[in-house]
C-alpha cells in the first residue's frame, strides 16, 4: 500500500528534467541537462522526437519516456576535466526497481553514447558517474500506447499573449517558449491543430501560417518531421517589417 501511494504521488510530482528544444552545442535533438553552469552535463535524447505525437510526452515539460523502450541518449559534459573513459548510468525508481549500464566514451567527437531502457513505469532518478564527476536527474516513464498516437496541439481561443488581436491560435510546447501560430492552423471537422498538405486549401488559397514570437531573434527555422513515416521539410522564415514579432510563412 505504501509503495503504491508513493508511485501514485510520483506520477503527479515527479521532478523530471526539463526538455529543451532548438540547436545547442551544434546538435538539434531535444536535450536535458543535469548539474549547473560549466559543471553540467547535457543529454541529447535522439529517440524522443518519434514519440512527440503522444501528448503525454510532448506536453509533460519534463523528460518523459516509454517504459521498456530503447532510449538513445548522447551525454556531453560541458567540461571534460575529471571525466573518465566510461560513464555509468544507475536508475532507481521511487517505490522500488533499479537498472544500471556502463558505456565507453567515443573520441571523435567526444561523447558518451548510451542506450537506456527504463524497465517499468514510474518516477526514476538517474545517477551519472564518470571519473570524479557525478550528476543526478529525474525522468518519468509511462506505459507505451497500443498504437502510435497523433495528438494534435489544442486550439486556443481568446487574446493571444503576443498579439491580442488574434483570438484563435495554437501554442508551441513547451509553453515557456512563448511561440504561437495563427491563421491556417485549423481544418473544419478536425479537433486540434490541422493544416492541409501541399500548401493549399481545397479552394486554392495558400495555407498561410503566421508565427508570433515573444522574443524574436533573427530568422525562424520551421522543421517538420513526419512521425508515422519518412518525410520532412524545413523553412527559414524572416520576420515581417512590422511588427517584428510576426513571421509569415506558407508551410
């Protein structure tokens, strides 16, 4: 009974490592960090993107993975001093359970390539150790779905946080990015965000999407990756002359 209560509490309050998106240290995969400042270690989670169609993963904010699935994570210390030839990853679940793995460091380029398989759903603490350095972080494991889901981003209504003149819009995950999209983000009869393929509405009009960026800085890269097949596209979108937070595009 006590273990069950602990696991139930962990599902609600598991202090998982925040997931970051966007380029970092020359990589574009979603990433997490353990530790602080120059003594931190970054983990690039290459297996996360195919699961982002699951709202439980995408909207969690903190790192959430499927129990039993293989997670490919590349770990890069921000400083290599004090590190060793191997990285040990030890996982301990709140409520019981453990796993452990030991991984060599590659040299060109330097990083620790790990294959983590979290054995059961729950809140897990990971302890990373190499040489004289150690780090800890938490992740949440959930039961995988029976079929790969496509949970579209919800449509929001009301005053947009960047431009109050828009009342129908979607918000990117995580919400802390303060990036929004409006115009061609809904399709009649479809619940949640949707857009017609090919850049055209059935009547021939362009599928114009206006991106609203709270903190604009240079061009906006829009990368589309199909999750249930092999297809992708990429756009580089420049800000409008005015207002500077608006980025018009035709995906």
